[in-house]
C-alpha cells in the first residue's frame, strides 16, 4: 500500500449535463449523470484514486471551483458542454490547477453543427475523448489513473 494517497481526480460537468438521460437521448443516451458519477467513483477507487464530482449551470461557479482545485486534485476530467465552444475564461481557469486535463464529449461534436467543431479547451488538454458516449468518462478515469501512477517503482 502506498503511504501517500494520491490527490483525488476531479470530474466536472457543465451546463445542461444535469439533464443527462432526459435530454436528447438519441444524442446523449439514457444514462443519468448520477449513474456516470457512481461508475467513475467506483472505477477510480479500483485504480487507487478518490474522485470528486460536480456539475453546474453557472460558469462563474465552475471557474471558482477550478481556482479552489489548485493543489487539491491530481487531474481533471471535464465535459464543459457548450462552454467548450464559447468560453476563454473557462479555458484560462483550467490552466490554474496545473494538472492534466482530459476533455470529454459524449457526442461526436465533429459530426454536428459547425459551431461545435471548435474547442477552447482542446489546446490545453492532454487528450480529448469525443463521440464514445458516456463511456468516455470512464476511459478518461482509466487514462488519468495510468498517466498519474508512478511507473512501477514501489
Ligand atoms: C457536449 C457537446 C456540446 O457541444 C454540447 O453543448 C453539450 C454536450 C457532449 O458531451 O457531447 O452540452 O459537450
């Protein structure tokens, strides 16, 4: 057992993602955000990480959380919803914790409207997962746990 627990992962969801499961299920599926969070918590725990999860429809609140995350989390998974395509302020805030960021989109934004093709977050993200449904969140947890774990030294 490692003596030093790693800092938790932070899973953030932006506007309208609280309605997952209800909202346009043909695009976003029928899984709820509570189910996504539960599955990610379980997986993170199996991989030796805690996971904090939060969703907000308020951009300022998300920015405040990112300020508070500095020194408190080891990596960030974010589905910023429509702010992805609009918010320089959020992209700036994502740089503040100075930890790896994985950008997740449930739908394949590149097959959708032109305005969804640009992301202010992608340039600062270690990686981007798009179009793999809600499973993308768990893939992000797996990647970060692997990326953050010290190679094989014990
Ligand atoms: C989304 C894609 C965004 O364009 C959209 O505004 C969302 C959800 C996705 O997960 O596919 O709210 O981030």
